[in-house]
C-alpha cells in the first residue's frame, strides 16, 4: 500500500499571540546553537516543535520574493498571507539577539572549556535523534531498509566531520565569505548539520565570530547576502522533500544527528593548528580529566531534551482528549 504525501494547507494555522515570548526564546536558542560547531539550529527547531512550521513559512517568504520580482502582485500577496509572521518574526528577532549578544561569550566558552561545551551538546544532540524518529509517518518499506539508510548517513556524516580543518583564514576574500555563508545557512535549516562546523571546516569560524563581535559591517553584510541566496535555493527543496518524501527525509535527519556526535565527543586531541582555530575535531580519546563536569553537562543536555519531548507528548495527548 502506497502512502500519498500529505496535502498542504492553503494557509498556516495562526499562532496564539500568547506564544510570542516562547517563540522569542526558541529563536534565541536556535541562534545560540548556530554559534557552536557541531550543533545545528535545525536540531533546536526540531526539539522545540517549530521545525515544519518554520520551513513552510520560510518557503512562502521566498515564494513571495520571487513573485514580486516577476511582477505578480496577486501571487505575492497570497504567499505573504500564507506566511505565519507571528512565528517567523519572533524567531528571527530571537536569533539576531543571540548572535549579537553572546557570540563572543559562546566562542570563549567553547575555546576555554571545550570538554564541558562538547559534553553539554553531546547530551542534547544524542537524545534529539529521537525527534525525527518520533515524527515518522507510516512505513512503506521494510524496517531493515530504513535502518540501513540511517546507518549509512550516520557513517558518512561521522567521516566527513572528522575531515574538518583547523586553520583560520585571517583576511578571506569577500566572494569566499558569501559562498561559505550560502552553504552554512543551508546547514541552519537541516538538523544534524552545523553551519558553524562548516565555517570551521573552511577556516572562517573564528573570523566570522570576530567580525560579528567587532561589528564589521562589510563582512557581516556580505555574509548576510550569501546566506539569503542560500536560503532562496535550498529551503523550497527541503520543503518539497518534507512533504513528498517525508519518511526518507526524516530518516536522513536522524542519521545526520547521529553522525554529528563525532564532533561533540567531549574528550578529543587538540587539532593541529589549534592556536588559530581551537574548535576543530581531533582524534577521539578515552575520558581524561575533567570527567565529572562534562558528564554532568551531558546528562543535563539530555534531560532538557527529554523534558521537552515529554511536554510535547503531554500536550498532544491533552489536545486529543
């Protein structure tokens, strides 16, 4: 029996205004996640229960821009009306606030306490693997095929993460900055793929955080333009996959989350060139001192996600009743 893709609603269900503070917090957490190599903002969006809604609304915004460029005003108004602005705007404001206020603090935390930082996010991402699995629609193929897909994606992600570079680029060409931003922003909306980690791979992680912290408007402006271009290309593709191939897409997300744990194992060798870019992955090691702090923070991260999942389950059951 073949399961058809779910029909898309003509317009999003409007969010309650009472959710505004919570959506601001969600945006802040997503922005913070994107500052940490190995952690995906898409993961936080999944865990906090707004991933599908954000992808749909972002796709409508991009569609509106395209209709506006083509001069189709009626279609532009239709796309804008289908966008849930009471979700999109608070999340964007929260993300912007996180980037502008904690970029320097987060960079220092990851640099000065790498084992603790990785421990916290290891626990968070580990339990987050359950999120796309819980969202899976009815199976249309053997379970072993699904398991094989997840394992293949996880192994690929594990290997790719281990190849990340560690050299910082002090004065990169602006063309490189725009291209890197266009790829990194795609990672923002794909759970298990870290935009910061991609910047780390191409040597622009510290350079970008320093530019934000010092308010380098030229660098930040070029980065923003590249990011917008990446979103215009990638978000509609991802939205189509979520609607037309939802089970496969969610399984790939679960595999990416599992593979990304390679970057977050708390105890690693310092990468070569760490004086310039101290956040890259090194060889995985057995636990060394400190042990207690990273373990406690890993348990805290896991407990936070587990609590959010329990809350979501309770809300769904209450809504059903």
